[in-house]
């Protein structure tokens, strides 16, 4: 039902924020990394976990340039955030709906 990378909410613990499934196959348990609570080992049969619908998400693109072997190497990461949230990036850019 849940796979690695799925974004979930714990209905009984909304203060934990959004969680990302890190490892789905530990004897039926899920290892989930939550924004505000860190990593938790949870059995989905006992916890009220729901997937975050894709239409509630937007993605911030974080670009990074490092020098490797004397040459610049650029990488990009996608960070999922809820559309209803508002974020300040470097105190200048307001990203949100």
C-alpha cells in the first residue's frame, strides 16, 4: 500500500507534519521521516496514515553547484511542500498559493 518516497500524514499526530516513507518493508512496519518529529517506526494497520494527494503539493527546486575535479557540477533537488503553506526563501521570495 505504501512505498518508498510516499508522502503521508498521521491523523492522530497532525503536529508531526508531513512524513516521507523511508523504508516500507520492516516486518510490516514503515520507517517514516516526519518534518517535526523525526523518524518513526509505525505499523500502518494501527496508525491512521493517509497519503498526501498530489494536487495538494508543489515542489521547490533547490539548485546547488559544487566544484569537483576543478569543474563545477550542478545538482538539483525537489522538495515537496503543501500548497497551503507559505515559505520565505532567503527572506526575499514568497512561495505559495
